[in-house]
């Protein structure tokens, strides 16, 4: 009798472990469906249909000018006026037509791009500027990442590189 009890007990323990694992897996959130910034820049959701995408500044920092990169997307049914403000700089303002996306400082997208510059970046590359993106009646504060030309993909956007 002792031999038949051991396999039954093992089967009960194994079934319990499988059931517990299935229960725990069902309770875990699926993080792949959550919106996130898949690149170096910041994502700023003002509404479900109005947002800033991959926003960043490329600059030598410490008082040097900076190029604002990223995009402003408007999936709503009306034009939206966006404003991006950082301390010590003029506010970048532009209107994005309904259903459109406007790229910032993207010479490879000339029809949909706007040259966006900031006068003086008051932080070092690798830091963040305190920034506010406004649009569709919503203001959202966020950290605007600052990069320099160390990474080859950003080197052409450093303002001195754009001039030469």
C-alpha cells in the first residue's frame, strides 16, 4: 500500500504546483501592451490622441544651443496648438493639423519637419531639462533628456554640426 500512496502524493503536489503557477501567471499584468518610450527620448501623452513622441535635445550643453528632436502627433479630429517650454528658453509653439504628425529638426522629413532650436541648454549632456508640453487644454511636466554628439546617430543634430 505504501507504494501506491507515494505516486498519488507526487501527482497531487505536481498538480498543485501547476495550478499555482497558472494562477500566478493569470494575475500578472501584460506589460507589453502598456505605452512606453522605446527610444532615448521622452514620451508625453497629453490625451489619448495628442502626444509628444521621443522628445529630446541634442546639444554640447552648459549654455550651448540645442536642437529639439522628436515628433508631435495629433490623431484627433481638430488642429492642436502645441507649446513646449523649458526654463531660460523661448517657448517652441506650433500647430499640428488634425490627423497629422510634425517632426522636429528632422531634415530627412522636409515636408513634415519644423526646425526647433533652444537658445541655451542649462544642463550637461546626459541630464534632463525641466520641460512642459501643452496642447489640447492639457499641460504636462516632464524631464527632457539632453544628448550630445557622442552617439553617432545624434552627432549630425548638434547645432554646431548643423551649421557646418
